[in-house]
């Protein structure tokens, strides 16, 4: 079975940032997952003021599906009034 076909059985998100302005220079949050074959991967980092994730969203997904979830949330954020009104 290819790596991309193994499913995510565990997910960790963190470290959590402190509220702004204290957390302005804190590291971005990271999504780390464990696959059904026991391997661990750091999937991506994100800014929690732009998108949010829940650990349970990743359980049962493949790596490709998890990356697609981030992509879709990024697109939704970029198309939101919150971003459009800045320009």
C-alpha cells in the first residue's frame, strides 16, 4: 500500500499561540499526524487567525485528502469578505 493510501489515525495541532499582541511572534501552529502504518508526518503550518482546524477533521483521511482540506480552507479564507475588504 502506498504512503498516500494510509489513513490518519492520530492528529496533533500546536503549539497554540498567545493572543495578539503577545503572540505576534509566536511560531505558527503545526499539524502533525500519525498514519495507520505508524509513520508520523508534519503536514503543514498555518496562521490561526486565517484558518482553523480541529484534530478530528483529519482522522480517517489520507495525506492527500488532508492537504486538500487545507487548500480548500485557504481558498475559502482568501475569497472571504475579510480579505477582500482589505484591498
